[in-house]
C-alpha cells in the first residue's frame, strides 16, 4: 500500500483493488497509517483519497538505519566472542583429550 502511495495519491477503493482483503480491512490499515502520521486521508467529493507523507517515511528510514548499524556492530562483536570461545574449546579439547562431537563425551581409545 505504501509502495502504491509512493507513486501518488489514491482513493481508498483504488488501494483496495490489488489486495485480497475487504474494504473494511483496508480502511482499518489506512486508519493505522493515518494515526502513525504516515498517510493523510482527505475527502474529495464522495471518495476518500490517501496521500503518503514522505517526510514520515524518511524519519522511519533514518531510525531503522541507525538501528541497523547498532545491530550490525553488536553481531560483529558477538561473532568475535563466539570465535574466541570456539578457539578456547579447541585448545581445551587438545589439552584434555578429544571429545566426541555428537554427545560431548570423551572418545574412548
């Protein structure tokens, strides 16, 4: 729906057509977008026309980008810790004898 509105204003009926949802469900979705201030809904004669607020999308996009950076950095740090733990486990296995990887017990010789 937002993709469609990014190309210009559309009537509620026009937004309903591509979806296999009732007009009531689409109206509820639009109401959520209006409450979130992502879409503006205005009456033009008998029909309601929806318009996207690009500045709202930019705000959401900027927020998501900042969190993406946060999570990418967090996962990079986690990867370092996991790799350190794996190396320590390998050293311990060599120091104390090899373990059977399937059940974690020592192999019998």
